[in-house]
């Protein structure tokens, strides 16, 4: 039974790796196993023990597997191979030892959306079936908008620098400082943050490199007589910054919440946000606090009366 279980495990492993060639190898292994069990005297159940047993020892029962059980197990394996081949053929076509990806005839079949969809009723500006548009965008030839850039098919868009929106009023709305001990993780996450701001239409600066903070510690390898043997340890904190201008506070909060939701382990983030208040807020606060100020301010006569009372108390004490 151990050899049977080993053959079944080998069947599953090889079938998942090389498909039909593995199935043929497993079938040959099963054929050799059936021959060994049915006709060989060295089968697991036919082996005779040469050790002497005590007289009062209980008799051992034979563990030889019957040919019917072996045939039943072989039929189970054949059924498993047939099911695997059927699933494998449905998954992807096979050419020799190469697996080719299935071909699609339309974008709807590839992305899984309906072609005859009323996109205007959904409030969409463009037909999803016509997106993305294949066109060349060159700022040296003709300027293009961010909307045209977003709807154009650009290979490797995430690897390229994002589209930086121009500022309108130069009003700062947020500063984000990124810190990490690993420069690779820091560059990846700042690139992700810049692309997220570009997708939300937030005018941002490019990633600004800040000075690296380095801390150095010197410790003793061994105390007392071996004090001169010392070891140095350092820690580097790499820093980056991104500034944002001229964006709605709600959009900025969504940008920050998106970055916090998809935060990268090993990268810290510090956010500074400026909130805008309407005009006349100072006057409204002054009107609300005026009664409290009037009650707190004393008149000139009241101040003189308090001063005279203090002088009288001191003269009486003298």
C-alpha cells in the first residue's frame, strides 16, 4: 500500500508539471506495479520472514493485496487521468510541450463587458468599447490635455513618469514627507503616490529628494582590557517629499486616504494639510466672543476703587 500511495502522489505531481507525457509515464509505472504484485514472489505480501517466532506468539495474517483490489485501484487512476486530460484541454490548447494562451475575438470577450450597453444612460462621456484610443501624443508637435492622455493606449504607463498638472493659483494644499531605510521601497512608493495624484487631477511637484539622515553608534566589542576593540553601527534614513497645490480639500483627503490604505511596509509617511476658511470668519468669531470680552474688561472707576481698597488694607496693617 505504501508503494501504491507513492505512485498516486507521483501521478499528481507529474501530471501537473508536464501534462500528457507525465500521464504516459504514470501508466507505465502502474503497469510495472501490477506485474510485480500479480506474478513476483518479492511482492510486499508474499515476502517470507526468516526470523524465528516464539511458540506462544499469535499467528500473523497475510497482507497480500488481491488482484481485484489492484485492478480497482488501476481503474481509479485511469478515471483520474481522463478527468485531468479533459480539464487540461479545456484550460488551454497544447502544442507539443508548449502551452499557448487562448485567443479572443473582441475586447468584450477579453474584459467581460457587454458590447450593446447604454453608456450614455450611465452618465459616461465616452463609449467604453472604443477605449483606449491608439494615437500618438507628442507635446513638441501639439499640446494635449490630461483627459486625452488618460484615454490613450500607452504601453508601460505605470513605468513612465506621471502627467504633472499645471498649477492655477499656486495655493499650497498639502505636503507629504516619505521616510524609509530602503531607497528601493521609497522610490517605488513615491512613484505610486505621484501617479495617484495625477489620476485625481491634483497639481503636484516632482519627487523632491531630501538630505539623508545618518546616525552612527560606536560600541565596545569587549569590556575592560579589550576596550580598544570597538565596532561601528550606522543607520540611514532616506527622505522624499511631494508638494500639492490648487486642489479641493475633499480630493486631497481622498488622495491621502488612498495612500494610507495601500501603504507600503517599510515606508513612513507624514502629511501636512492646509485647510481654507471663508472670508469674514474673523468677524464672525469676534461677534460671538464680544459679550465675554465686555464682561472681562473693567471700567476706569472700577480699577481706581480696587486700587484704593488695596492701599487702605496695607495702611491699616502698618
